[in-house]
C-alpha cells in the first residue's frame, strides 16, 4: 500500500508512506511480516543533516501457534515477533539501530474476542531509552 499527502497549510511539505504486508493463516499457524517506510519533507536550512527528506523504516516477522483449541478456551497461542527499526535512514551513525523481540501469548476465551499479552525487549545503539515493557490489549471482532 502507498500514500502521499501534504502536511502544512501552504502545501509545501509532504510525506509518503509505503507498506508491504504478507500474511499466512492456517488452522493452527499464523505468520505475518511487514516492511514499512515513511519519508518526510524537511527544510535543509533548519536541519543540515537532512537533504530535503527524512526517511524512517521498519520491518518485522511474527508467528504464533494455536494450542488448546476448543479445550477450556477458543484457543491459546504462544507468539514471537522480531522487529528492526531505522528511525532516520539518512543518519549513517545509527543504521538498524533499534531491534526488538517480543514473546507473548494470545488467548481467545470465546470466538471473536482476543486478549494479547507480550513482553518486548529492545536493544539500541546510542543512548538507551529504557523502553522494554509489557503490553496487554484486547480485540473484539465485529
């Protein structure tokens, strides 16, 4: 998918998004991967390290395997996800500077309702942001 837009009142600066997704699902296995990139127009005079545009990119691969299907719950699925991010491609000092691994579980107590919990560990070049953590979310399909 792709998208272009202007983000200032004078329509002088724009942004562009490009995303590619690949999804696979079977009775027990689910897998997903994605590559995304955004480009933002900037004034070089205000930011000498940028040449009219700043690009950010990220990609991930994730997999889960359903166990306990229709036993006690609709399903329980351990999950893993690996992600690599480059928050500023033009800055050559930090190529691929942020990587994270998430390990979690998806539990569906009943069909069309899902609870996700995961712990994410992130490694970074440069100053550490201390952004490891636990995430919990609920999804209701309708």
